């Protein structure tokens, strides 16, 4: 029996170590905020934090997650008031909303390592996350707002 | 745009066949085959708009509004939310007329039940334009009922009571009651007749047009709480993935599930029988692996041994098909519209030019892949999922499982994108079929991204052949357009080879140019895959070719592209769609919805002005313009590009101007336009689905490349043209897309002198 921490709570796992973290989160823990989009780390919809770093949970095997701290969108802020979540709503980013968990988790990791990113740094950090509705200009605006930086 | 609308369009010709029907595939399949041959005399006045859709409109406030004793107003949204904002916009319309306080309004989602709610098919950029007035009337009727109940309680004439901000006020005395205080009494009163309703004046609107209401799902969407179809979780649930025929029309010769059954977690393997081509929205033939987790089901599928026969489409190849379409475009085809004498005018023209444009297959690729959960218990089937047309799902499942409508319940979740893909409930019927095999346990079917790309209903592929003649002054005197591409009718009827009125009416036959000699032709093309519809549908190829060619004509005439476009549009005037052989007209009344050239000119001029059209551009920079009318809305865009020495393209800015008439939620109109810019750019830069041996060659997002942040427009400026609420409204979800790709390619031409005629652009600038 292996254990890991998900959103601050200790969890047990004794299944197939090759199973991606995504399916552990979604199917076993039944936490559905983390989304399935591609299964190949190409779209970012499944982004979570593993020991604080953004990873694609669809390509992270459980064997690489055990013993670590996992944070999902549900655990980013208990009240849903992380500065990015607040900015996301103020700017009105979501359209269908499906990719936004992954976008926010990716952006949160960016701001963790770079509190005042430039536009180029935002683009570099966020271009692995696809939004088919095309909310990119608002995602950029929301990250700038949360970080308190002006448009370049 | 969809199947029910196909019916509505056909209904213009022969209405008797479908009146009273529920828009099922059966009715459509039976009647569409004879469609082309049958033009009957109209036996009753045609119905338009929402009233021309299957099951029309329900305006009973008791169906859509519930008010609790604590005053909380619950509005039922009968349209599907896929990012366009209808779960906010539709209830907002009703709440405004109700004089409800938006903070005390809650929204619940209707199940698929058109007999109860009216048409629910969320497609064709129709929701706001079809339901603006009905929802206003619902709200007003509920308001009058509350006023009447308050008047009765006070024993005063109803005319002395008025609703204001969730309160009922007795004007002479200033007494007040809350909505919740009289709601139960109000519900017992008769619903006022439409003619007795006092609608607000636009000056009295509290929310409509104000942009003061954030989307109702915003908090859930930013916290992971929002539930999409794929997020459905039920006790004791099973999971399934399906291996499907890689070729449309292919058959399963045999399969061996022995190894799959050995995969830990796999519970059962079930064959899903396909339906004969054309199979409409029925599932493809396949083999499902049912397991106790998604991962186990996926692994089980990998272990299946499958023997597929490709069938007649097994040799479909995009490159050969493209050559065949080019060949067809070089020869005369079925004449769709003709005026003057194009051949003579071409001969006497001072200058002629011609061009072929290629627009490949695309696919919707919503970020949430198709997924549905079904449970079959006690003879009844219940399904949950992201359905654009829940009544179609209900009909299709009922037909396939031979269940009456009352035994099929369809619950609609949020859609993680739709773009037309989730109009087709093949994935829901898969879940329904599997739910019969699990002893009452619910089963969730999950499509992987590969499944989604390999088994979509693809946007058509087309060659658009354009010719024009200019006189000595550079004035256009002749126009010939041949459009070649497989039609979406092919999923409903056997082997149609020409475009439907719906496709023709998407900017082809109704090209709004003032050219004296004009001919539109439609040479034949057969479909070899499931052709479906994708946001903006055939407007994509038609607008790309036409607006690119306008740019080519402008260059040939030596005129400014914006001035030339305005010259081609001609003077402000209203064109009756019937006069340009558009029998569809988006299902709308041709009198209420003419093609208004004044409005198309206005958005063109607005986009140009806002973009700083005519400004000095640095080397490698250029502006391109395009305008297009679709879904009864007028849109023009100016794209600015920067192309460096290595052919690297950047898009610093897009200006997009829209006139959709009166606007309900300006903030969501802006977001739809921004999204349309992104999607239009993505389509043009890298969007392409190709076939080889009948199979799609793209497996995932590394091969079907959709727009990412780093290649998208850096700034988007949306310009809303103020419209009147007295005139009928236009659509918003789709019409932003068509002018983007041609404006982009016109900008590339301005910046580099290179004309892009074949999409996607990909590395063409790097030559």
C-alpha cells in the first residue's frame, strides 16, 4: 500500500503503478475538476501540481506520484478565492470552462516561480494549455491582473 | 445548423410531412430521400424562426419559472451551455421582464423534452435570436401573474400594482409584498394571453444589453466544481471505451476478446452493431470494453483483436480526392444562381482572373471529448451527457432501443465545447446500448482524443473555383463561383452529390455583390466519411474563397482592398434572399431578415476605421480585411500581421465589428467574437484532417494542431454596432469565424505579396 497527499489529505493507493494520476484522481477519488483532454500531455487540461510543480496528470504514472503532494484545482484554494480564480472571474475568462482548471493550475505554478511574468513569459508558460473556445487573450489579461502587471 | 433545421428548410417545400413530428432521425431519413424531387405547392403559411423548428416554442411561464416562498426565482434553461453563455443569457431575458433581482435568480437545466419546453436544439447560432421574444413574454406573463396575486391579496385593482426589483408595489399606498409572498397564489392564476402582456420598453431593461451580469457558472468553472458530461459520477458505475470501425461504412469481420478479458478490471466485452450507411447519428460499428475504471477499459481495448473490413470508403484518400475536386471545379456544374451573361462579360472584360482555393476537412475537437453515462433499469433508460440536441438523443435512443419516449430520460450537463460535434448523439446511444448489458449498473462511455479525431462528423473539404472580369476602370463586371465539396446531407440520405440549400445559403448563392453578370455553380462531389457541421459550417470555405478573391481582384484593379470590397457590396439596399435563390435564409422570414447591405457596409467601415486602416505599415507588416454575412448577422474583421525574414508569422492585432441587432449580453458577444478570432486563425494556420485508406491520419493534438496562445492574435478589439431591440435579432456563436481566415490571408498578401490559396497556411510562408 502506497500513500500520497492530495489537497492536504493523505490517500492510499494499491493499484496499477502505470495508471496515470489523472484516472486515480477522477475515477478513484471521484474529484472531477481535473480534466481529460488528450491523454498525451498535449493539451494541459489535466494539469495538477506535484510537489508544487505543474505536471500533466494524464502522463504522470501513479508510481511517480506516490509519496508526493498533489494539488488539484479543488485544493488550490478552499474557498475558490486564489488571486487567479478571482481574476479569472473578474475578467470573465471561461466560455465552456472545460480547460480552465488546467489553465488556472498552470498559471498558478507560473506565478509561484515568477510573480511578475512578462507577456512573453506568460505565453511560454501557457502555450501547452489548449483552449478550444479561444479565451487566450483573456487568460493573459487575468494572469496580468492577478500578478499586478501591466500589458507590455 | 443541424438535422432539425434541415427539416425546417425542407418544410418550406413540403411542410405536411413533419408537422407534429418530433424531429427524429426516422422522419428525416424517410423524407429526405425524396426531397430533391419534390417541390409541392405550399398548403399553409410557412413558419419561420423558432416557430419553424420541430416542436416550436413554448411560452408558458409555469414551465420556465418557479418562485419559492423565500422569493428565490428558479429559471429553467432549455438550451445547452457550451461556452456561448446561454445559461446566463436566456434566464436573464426572462428575469428582466419579470423584474426579478438577478442576485435571487437560480438557473436549472432542462432535460431533453421538447413537447414540454419547445425546441431545444442548440445549434445554428439560434438561441438568443429565437428565444428573445418568447422568454420576454414568459417573464412578462409571470410578472402580471404576481401583480394579479398581490392585487387580490390587497383587494385592489390589478392596475394599481406593479412589480419592481423582486417586489410588488401598491402604488397608491406604497405597500409592498415580496415575490415569494404571492408566488403560490400567482401560480394558480390563468396565464395571461399574449395580447394582454405589457412588455418593457428597452429603456426599462435592467439587465438586457447592460453587460452587468457575470456568467452563472463562472465560480464553478474556476474551482473545478462545474460538471460536464464526462464528470458524471454514479454509485456502482462502470466505464467503457469502444473500438470503432476506422472507416465509415466499414464492417467488423470478427474479433477476439480473450486477451482483453484478462486485463485486470475488465468486466465485459460487447459488440455494438453499426447501422447501414448513411447512419445519421447512430453509432459506428464497434466493440466496447466495459471495466471498473477508465484506465482498465483503455487497456482492455488495446488487447482486443479486431478484423475490420474497410468497405466502399476504404480507399478514400485526401490527396486523390483533392485532385478530383479540382478537376470538377474546372468544368461546369449545376447552376445555382445566374444573372446577366457571365460568359460574354468575361470575354469582353479588360482583365480576367481566376483562382482555386482549397479548404481541408476540419473537426470540432471540443476539449471535452464525447462522453455519456447511461443507466437501464426497470425498462427505462436514463442518460446524462453534453448534448446540444437532447431531444434528438432521446429520439435516437428510443428508436435504437425500441423504447417509447416516456421511457427515455435525457439529462443535459454542461458541454466542454460543442462546435457542432455534440449535436450528434452517437456517443449517447453507445452508452444506452451498453447500459442494457450491465445488469442495471450505470456505464460511462469515454471517448479518447484519438477516438474523437478518428470518428467525428467532419467539416466538409472543398475546392472553390473563382473567376472574375474587370472593366478598363477596374470595376467588376463578371463573377463565376464553382463550389465543390461533399454535403452534410450524406449522413442522412444515400449518396447526395450537391450541396443542400443550407450549405448554399451560407454565403454561396447569397453572395451579396453588385456585379451585373454573376453565376454560381455546384459541381458534384460524393462523401466518403461522415460529413457534419462545425462552427460556421460552409461559411468557412465560401467566405475564405470569396473574400480572398476579392482581395485578389482589388490587387488586380489597383484599388485599396477596403474600397474595392465596398464597391463590390454596392450601395446600401436590402436583398430579398429569394431573389438570390436562397430558399433557406437560416430558417428565417425573408421579409424580416433580408440581406441588408447597409449593415454589411457599416461593419466593414467600422472595422476598417477602428483598425486604423490606411496607416503606414512597417516592412513585413500588413492589414487584411474581410466581411461576411451569416446566421443573420453582419461581421467584418481586419487582421494585422507581421511576417519576418524567415517567414515567421505574428498576429499583433485583430479588429472585429459585429452587427447582430439588439444585444442581450454584450460581454458574451465580445467573448464569442474573441473566440471566433482564435478559432478562425487556428483553422487557417494549421487546421487539417486528412484521410488515407479511408482512415483519419491525425491521432491527437500533435497532428491536429489547434490554436495555442503563442500563435494567436495578441490583441483583439471587438466593436459592437448598436442595434435595435425592435428588429429581429441575429446569431452570435458562429458568424465571427468566417471572415477571420480570409482577412488573415489578405493581410499576409499585404505584408509579403504572397497569396495563400490553400489552407492550412502551415509553413507556406517559409518557402
